[in-house]
């Protein structure tokens, strides 16, 4: 049995809320000029206000060690809609909404000596390698490597971090900030694409 709930005035600015026998719920202005239908579904209905998204980048050069996986100290915010990223202590994203997240990352590597021979990027989940890639180095002026993945995070204890690896025979390797105009080569981003 369908029902209608109306709220507002007789001037036509009211909102009608109606349901039908399939479980769909529709919101319509009295003038009928706009209708928003919420489908019959179980689970959480996501709206833009509760879909966490973040984008941070490396604000200053970070030295690292040869042949060692090191956490990238991502510390400069572009945006963080739910304040779930820690840019000062742990450099990690710990969302408070459970679901499937698209994570994007990139690192630019360089060295004070010879250019890196192999560089790697990994996304760590809860302190363990989850997804990553290696690239041959020897690029003049540095080498950029990126990786993206879809990952489930439980909304309470799960977190992700960005790690980099450099194989270099001489000099001090480092994670680099932009040396090419306004480009941002070392970054860490994520967004909720589907709730659990």
C-alpha cells in the first residue's frame, strides 16, 4: 500500500515523500519539478557527505636507505574530507567508514650519487605489504613509479600507508618533491567507492 507524507506550505514549495509496494521511496516537490528516488536496497545509502576522500603529497625531500622498504612521510594536504589521514606521526589513512577504497600513489626517486637501478612502490595494509610494483631505474633526473589498487578497509582498525624502495650503489637515495614546475610526483590518495 502506497502512502504520501507532505510537508510545507500551499505555495508549492513543499516536499512530498511517497513509497510504493516495491519499497522504493521518492521525494518530489509539490510542483513536480524534481524527484529523487531511493531504491529498495539493503545496506548503507551513500551520499557525498559520508564518502571519505583524501589527497596528500610529499612536501619536502625525504632521504632513505638502499635496499630497504621505507615509509614515505606524506605530509602536505590537498584535501581530506573526513580527516582520516595522519600527516604528522604515522602518515597513514585510517577511515571510519567500512568499505572498498580506491588507493592511488606515486613516488619519484633520486639519489645524490648514481641514479637508482631499481625502484619500488608498495601500499601497505595494517603494516604489511598489500599491493606494489617495481620499475628499472637509471632515468636521468629521477625515476617515478606509481601503483593503484582497490582495497577493503573495515572502518575501525584497518589502515594503509605508502612505502618506497631504492636499489642504488652510491650516494644517498631519496624520495623527491617536484622539480618540474607545479607537478606533484610523490603523492598518496584514496576515496571510498562502495560501502561494505
